[in-house]
C-alpha cells in the first residue's frame, strides 16, 4: 500500500471532494464590488462571478485575505474548494500565521450556512486536523492548523479533545513540537497566534490543557527536561513562575 494511502488521508481526500461537490457552481454575488486600486482589477473581480474557474495563487490570496467584501460568505463559497486544497498543500502563506486564514472562514459565517454546506466545512476541518496530527511530514505544522481551526470555529475545545484522545506516536511528536513552539508565548501569558476574539480565554484554555495533558506524553518522547520544566512553569503565576530556578529568562 502507498505510504500516503492511509485512512486519515482518504478521509481528507474525501472531505476535499465533498467541498468540491457541495460548492460546485457557487459564485460571488453579481453586484459584489472591490477596490480596484488596492485589491485588483475588474477582470480579477469578474473571475469570482464565474463558477469553477481556477484562480491564480495571487488572486486566491488577495481574495481570502480581503476583509471588506459585501457578502464574504458568497465569496468564500466560491473559492472554498480551491482554498482548502491550497491550505492542505502548504501553498497558503498568511502574513500573520494560519489563524489569519481561519478568520477568513469565520468572516464567512459558515456555521450559519445550510446544513449540507456547514457540514462539509466541519468535515474538512476535522479531517485536516486528524491528518496533521498523524501524518509524519505534513505540509503545515499541527500547531498552525490548530490556530486556523480555532479561529475558523471560534472554539478550541474540540480540537484539543481530539488530540488528547488520539493515541498515536506521531500525534505525540506533534505535541512535543507544539509545546516547544508555544512555550515562549504562554510563559508571557500570550496566545501563540493572533486571535480575532477571546484571546485571553483561548490562551487560558490552551495553557491549562498543555500543563495537564502534555507532560506524561512528552516524557515518553524523551523531550529535553528543560521543556518539561517550562510547561510546568506555565501552570504557575506571578513570582512563583519567574523566580523559579528553571525560569528561562525570557524577555517580553
């Protein structure tokens, strides 16, 4: 069997196919407008009003990044199959991390779409998340995918629960990588990605989860002892944190 032909890969491919079927024929509204000085030309805008025309990467990027569409939901439905494939392939490069791409989902208010449409988006996000946790060499790191999923869905709990309940060697490796990536921000009481809303609540939830859940799994990964101490420090407050002998001396 092909090394990439795994159940999680097949689920992800099925989710991408589901987006293509569900949003086939979608277009931006006929009256949609955009600034031709800063966004793009009338010819660019016209492409969004024609279904299933592949957009060049630059136009796709300008389209999902724009925050001032009159009907962002319609625009998102138009680009979603191509956008999702580009995300999974690592071809989307946000200026401010993958949470920025997640906020494009959120601006489209996809959770209020008809049931079949919102279900297709949910399945894509969950399938990509499972893939990012178990694929040995994902195009996008799991901690980046988590930021996108959290911003897209305005919730963190389901994604952390899926990680916590997944008993998989690669998922534990992803946890070690994420902890090393997060510790600087969390020790400074900052969320490791830019959040649209509720950054403090998300940061608290992530920090508490990491302190509670990570150490036992990371010890089995033989991570440096210093990383385990930094995770422990995330659970402390005030002087107890920065006066600890293992405080790394971070400056903020």
